[in-house]
C-alpha cells in the first residue's frame, strides 16, 4: 500500500481574527497539543515513545523506519532498483523462520486488530490498532519480523508480490493526471537524485531484485536503531516499556544505514511538457523550500496556504470569475526542506495564459502588503486543523513518530503549529521573495494530445521513458 507524500507536518490542506483577542485561545489550543509522553531507548538502539490515552480499550502502534524509496538508489548489500523499498514493505508479510506466511495477518485479525503499512521516500511505517489485550501478540509478531525475514519465504513470494505491485502501479497511473506527480518529480530532480523516481518504481528494475537484495535492504531498514516505535492508548508507560523490552527491545542490534547522500540538486530553472488525456491544460509550478528548522520555514509554508485560497488573491479571484477551473497549492516536506507546489487548471488550452496568471499571483505576494484578512483566514484554518489533531489515536501515534524522526522531539507538534500561528505579515513578503523565485522555479505543462493546445515557449516534451 502506498500513500502520497504526506503533508502531515505542514498543516491544513488549505475570519477576521485579531491577534491579541485570540492569544489566550491559542495558548489553550497549543497546551492541549503539548501531550505527555514517556520515552525510552533500548540497548539495541530502538526508540520507544508512549502516550497514555484511556478513552477506549485500544492501543495504536506506529513503527517507523527512516528507510524509504530514497534507499532504492542502492545501499549496503543491494543494488539500485526503483521501487525496492515498497517491494520490501510487501515482503514483510512473506514470513519469518518462526511465523509462516499468512500467520501475521491471520493471528492479528483473529485478535480484532487492524493493520496497515505504507512507504514514502523518507519513511516506511507499520501501523496497527489493537484491543489492549492483543498488544503483546502484536509486539511478538513485530519483533519476529524485525529480527529477520526467512530467505526461502521471501524467494517463494517474490514473483507474486512483483505482480501485485504491477497492479498497484497500473491503478495509480491509469486515470487522468495519473502520471503528473511523477512527471513533475522527474523534472524537479536531476538524474541520480534519490527522490527522482516514484515509490512504486519501475517494473523492469523490480524484475532484477533478488531475495538477497530484499533481505539486505530489510536488515538495514529495520535495524532496531533505525526505528522509532510509538504506542498510544490504554496502557501504562512502565508496563509498555516492559512489554517492548521482552519483544522488539530484545531483537539483537545490527548495523543500520544512514541512507544515500542527497545527490545533485534539482534541475532548474526548467520547464517541460507532458501529454495526458485530461481534456484541458494544467500548469504545475514547483519551488524548493528551506529546511524545516530554518527561521523562515513557517512563513514559506504559509505561502502555499495563501496561493491555494479559493476566494482571495489573484488565483482565488480568477477562479471565482471562471478564468480557471480550479487551483490548489501545497507543500511536500522532506528532511532537506521539500517543495512548494501550485496547480492551475483550465478547460481551454492556453498554457501561456496560466503562466501569466501564476506570475501575477506571485508578484502580488512579492510586491503588495498582505491584507490582514488573507493571513487570518489561513491561520484560522491552522487552528481548526490543530483542534482536530489528537482525536484519533492512530493519527496521534503517526504525529509523534514523525516528530521523533524529524526533530528528535516527539511532541514537536505544538511548537510546529505555534510557529505557523504567529508569523508576522512582513515575514510573508520576505519569504515570498526568497522562495517564489523565478530562477528556482520548475514548470510542467500537462496537455491533452491532439487538441492543438500550445505549451509554453521553451518547454520541450518530457521523455516518457524517463518516468520510473
Ligand atoms: Zn503496495
């Protein structure tokens, strides 16, 4: 299973509030996000984070490794194959020496547990929601597969899982716009960059993956020291540390891997055209973002919220007047900073008109003072988003794990939200000038073939064989 690059640590997928009048409620909101956790590191290097939440007799588990599709470029014991991390995720269910194929799912389903797994470029996660009495069973099964997969079991399942991945790739890519994000990725990163390929990868490359490659990847990715385990639910932290100590905390330590060097920077400035049967024209723009720790990162992230506003600003007004069919803006965060992306879509095939509109929207942020109501509309959405966080123990476990991995501080979330609520208007303009720089921008035009629509000048066709 694959989910798109999560926007989790960057805010709501999107009135007139005065700063001081709401300071108290912001304080309350942020203090509610500042949850109590107990942390423990086991001798094998595994980090554990526990939060007690007694609302239901359940425990949410989130086991995250720093390994992801960026490791597909090759590492100690395996060679490059786009899609390897995700294939390894599938083969985590192949079975170990002690647990034959099918037992993991069968035993946990019989105990009333729900389980899942996902892979991104910089993370892979195993998740579960279990009745509290099934926690020990879950931890035993996770410890068993963390300790090692069985080579014969992996070899026996490898071809089958390759076919399952081929089906997943077909589903992901077949619909309109199914290749857009991959085309944009291919354009934004230089050849050899560990984020240039898709998580699902290339079938031709996956055909070359052997059981030995899978075992080597798994050994490094799920070395206890590469993992953070988060438990949220109806449990006592001291008892949880004991239970984990008997299971995952007792897996012998082994060498992990630091992951690939970041590789060459994005190819830029660049523009390209990609053809897809979408019945209109789409323009994407992408800019690199500063690292999350950078003082201007929060202001930079708010630029996406502002550009995505549906009824304010140049783009919101153009949409209201029917000059564009729709638009959106979002951020994709990575350890190096990530990217800010904007999408504009029109039924009429005029790529140059969309570019002029985008240029005007950027110029507005560069040159004009930000109307206070635009900023307060954005922060109001952050508040309502933050107010919902923590309601679901599985979301909460994921939030704690991402914070633990990305900032070493599992409860970074309250600070993170707080920084986005207190950005002064003047900083937005400075961030717009620093981030929304035409020299750093990548543009992708997606056109329906055979409709006579024109792309941008100087935007050659993207070679489809490069998409992997
Ligand atoms: Zn999958």
